[in-house]
């Protein structure tokens, strides 16, 4: 109990600090041609989330909504309470992970996972808009050479090389149903060995690139997959639950702005595919382009902004 | 709490044999630690003794210790990884660039500075009049080093090796992050699986092995020190790091 109170207090302090930081920065609080409450756009503390937050914030600004930004808030344990109490009003979430956070059980079915998630967050006064085709989940990745040499394009292809390949991934992979356990049970894949490495980080990437492992566990929208020319094996038996990008906002914002806002954000969300995410992550993580530049260029390229 | 201790006892009863059992993990842990320490002694000790004998390299000794203290072992391990992967590619007799090799490189880099510094400081700390007397007796430089300076410096040298050995054994746990076995496996895997019993068991094993290493290496060192210098608490026998920074 005491620990819970303390972690909440720490959370509140962090949120307050983030708010102060964003208030000090040039957050471009919109000129607000539309009347209504300011929409505070938040993000998690990783690149993809910052880019998505920037995309939603810029398109809202362009349409004259009053917008402020509170990025890099932290993990879901911090972000969700901030969303529920109105500290932030809009964030790009992930359907499966959010449902998991609400103690639900996500499935590979995007629509079913989304529906269950929508029901789970309704009690907290939260509204999920339409979900994107783009997802970010566990992926099994090989190098282009391995893919060509062994004829690997789908996860099920791995079973034709049972007992010969090495898998590398996070240490918990062998006991996780979405990782090695699932590969064995759903796909009947058996590896020669498993090498415990990091969670889709630089060690796993170096090991895959250097041929120390044949198959790596990475995140499907990881920019490094595109940058290194790796091949993401198709999850053809749908082992992974749906992790579609979905903007989540509050009842108050919907009540204030209604269908116009929903239509605008839904149109943007529909353009966010996994390939687009991957390209954005690559530009951000490997080419070190700023999130606001990336978001602006992406919105222009997809016809949501004029220049 | 009682329940946790019970689980812990049960863990030790169940996880001792096989490739993932702690007997094998302890063996892996000792192997990589001993290899790193052995190579570090083989390279640092002769070099430092020679430089100390010639009265050179004080700056190098101080710099080495400071750099060695500042470098995080995990950083070295991650930096060593691409290198060790390429090395394993080029040399067919190295089975893998993951696991043993990057762990070994990081531990070697960890062990090198303190052994070098203690040996250097130990040789430099030998009373100049003693060396002068030996020279007056007609001893060659080589005989002075091996017959006078090294025996007199030996308490400090072995103390350096003992402290380094403890540090290396404790740090070898990090190897689990680059797919090495060893006792770190239980800490890393236990953390990944949120299994506090496994983490605690792993940590206890690392502590026990570190302490045992200190005791064994310390005893071994004392046996190799000339009898007249054993339990000698002259100023020359205080730890080298203090002397170097003086």
C-alpha cells in the first residue's frame, strides 16, 4: 500500500514536471480558430510514440484546434492515469497492450481486441477512435541472405529447418506464449538452440547481423529492420495478438468537438500502416531526423498538410 | 518471508544438476573468470614489474587505474560484441562470438589495470637502499628484479590479484546479457520472468563464489609470499591504489 502511494506520488511529480517542461518549451499552443478546451497530446517515452503524437498534434493545429504537447511522459503505468484524469487528452495507444493493461486478454483478431479494449476503458471516461492498419508487435526476423538461402518468408517456413537454426531474443522468450513457446505450439518450430540476448536492442541486432543467430525477436515496426534490410517473417498463423495503433481521447474532448475531430483523426489514422511506421522509425532512430520534421513531412506526403 | 525462504531452499534442492543447474553454472562462471584473470596476470605482471624496475611507467599506472575504474564493464561488453563476432567469423576454431568471448574481453579489460598498478607500485615501493645494496653485491638487473624486488613486492602483488579476482567473479554475472552462461543467468532470466526466488538464489551464489574466490586466492597468495614477509604490515604493504595516488 505504502509503495503504491509512493509510486503514485512519483508519477504525479513526473507528470507535473513534464507539464512544466512542455509549458516552458515552444509548444505552439494553437492560435485556436476553433473555440473549446485545449487538447493536450501526450506520448510514451519512445520514438515511435513521440512521432505519432507529433503527427496528431500537427494535423489538429493545422485545422485550428487549440493544442498543447506533453511528450515522453513515461510508460503506460504513468500515461494511463494521466489520460483518465484529464492531464492529457489524446495519445496514440496500442490495442493489445492497452487491453492487457486493463486486465483483458488480447487476441490476434484486431477488431475483437479493439472492441474489448473500447469496453474496458469506457468506465474511465475514455474513447478510442478508429484503429490504424499499422501495428507494432513481436516479430521474427532473419537477414536477407538467410531468407534467400533457406527460402524463409513466413514463420511457418521455419518448421522446414527444424533443429538447425538458432533463435536469439529476450531472456523471457522461452517461457512466453507469444515467443518461443508459441513458435513451438502454434507453428511446430524447433530451434537448435536459443541465445538469451536483449529486448530487441543493439545486442540482438549485432548478433543477427553477425550471423551468431539465424532468427531474431524484434518489434515489427522497428526502424532497424528496414535500415539493415532484414526480412520480417509473416506471422501466417497469427500467433501475435493485435497491436494496432489507436488514438485514445476523453469524453470531454468528444463532447466539445464531436464528429469533425473524429473524422479528421480517423482519416490520419487510416494512413498509418506498419510500413509507414517502420520508415518513420528508421528516419528517427537511424537517420536522427527530428520528430516534428518527420511528422510534418509525413503529413504533407499523405495530403493532410498543404506544404 | 518464511515462505520465501522455503522456496529458496527448495530452489537450491531442485536446480543443481544438468546444463542449467548451478553446479554447471558455477563451473562456467569460474572458467571465464579464471581465463580472464590468468591472461591479465600473464600480460600485466611482467610488463608492470619491468617498468617498475626501470623506474618508469608511473604515469601509465595511474592513468590505467583511473581509466579502468571509469570504464563500465557492461559498456566494454557491448563494444566488444561486434568485434568478437567478427573475430569468431575469421577464426574457425572459435565456436561463437556470443557468450564466452565478449564476456572474457570485458573481464580481461577489468582485470588488467589493478594488476598492473599493484605490481608496478609494489616494485617501486621496494626500499632504494635495498636495491642499491643488491647492486653493490654485483647482482645483475634481472637478478635484482627476480631475487630482490619481486619477492619484496609479492605481498602487494598477490593482494592486487586477490582483490581483482573477487571483482572479476562478481562482474562475470554480466556475461548473461550477451548469451553467456554463468551464475548471472539466474539473475537475468529470473528478472525477465519476474521470478524473485531465482534472482535471489543467483545473487547468493555470486556472493558466495566471490567470497570463496577471495579466500582461496588470498590463501594461495600468502603461501607464495616469502615467509619473512607474511603478515607484514609495513607501510610498503598497504594497498597499491593508495600509493599510486600519492
